[in-house]
């Protein structure tokens, strides 16, 4: 192949040789220029990717402490809900009511009435899932179990009770609400209505809804 090429070149005139060399040189220069442009473009894109990566890692480092703190706070709250001792809201509410005097003079007989003496629970305890889920296949009545990272959230339920105090002092209202707020139990006032009952500005009627959050494990039938 090389011998044939040499023989072919030897047959060329000096002018033809210069033309072929010029054409070959121009082709090599063009190829080199294209390769240089491609490499330059690739290097610029690579540098941009590296810059974006460095910026992304820097942002992660800035946000990581806040994320970890929030995650730890959420995990602590979930653990507290898991260990929530309140199984029936009436027990802690009655305990708080016994510690608050509703009417110092009672019903005009001079015998003090505590809030536990006059409390009226409206009816059945309401239980509502905080995160609504759907079961696969046939729907069953009961608590739906979720899979994956949302499993714990799907087992959280809002439990609430409505109650009424037909006659209490305004001071008793504030004391009762303060004791709920100070309670170690997970108690929350979800609704509150206070209205004047008589000509005495200090005597009112209070109705409210108190709730808590419970973690309820699904049964084997509900997990299917």
C-alpha cells in the first residue's frame, strides 16, 4: 500500500504534489480545530456541572442542621404521641375539673361546687384519622394501615370529646383552660364557646371540645 502511494506521488508533477499536500494539511487543520472546539465546549459544560455540584453540596451543608433538628423534633413528638397515656379523655378532664371551683357559693346554699360536679359530656367520643388512607381491594370499616415511611402517620388519630359547663364563674373558665394548657398530657382545646348566663357578669356558661392525638396500631385484619 505504501509502495503504491509512493509510486503514485512520484508520478505527480510538483504542482500536483503541492495541491495534495495543501489539501491534506487543510483537512488536518480543520479536524484539529473541530476537535479543539468540541473539547473546549465539553470542558465548559463539565466546569458548569462541577460548579452546580459544589453549589448544591454547599446548600445541603447549610440546610442539613435545620433539617436534622426538625427531624429530631418530629421524631420526639411522634414518640411522645406513641406514649400518650390518655386512653379516655374523660379521665384527665374529670381530674382537672375536680381541681377547679365552678361556683364558690354553690347554688345559693353556701356549698362550693367544683367543675366536676356540673360537667356534662355531650355524647360519644369522636375518632378521626389525621391522614386518610385507602385499602387495596374491598374497603373495610376500621383503621387503614399504610406502608412505607407514612405508616406511622397513618396510625395517628385525633380523639375528641364535647362537654358543657352550664354555670361557672369567669375565673373558673380561665383556671380550667390554664390547667389544660399546663397538663403533661397531650390535651388540646379544639373549640370553645363562652356566653353570659345571668345578670351576674361573672357567671357564664361554657361549652368546649377537648382533643388529643393517639397512636393506634392496626389489627392483623386491617393490615391485610
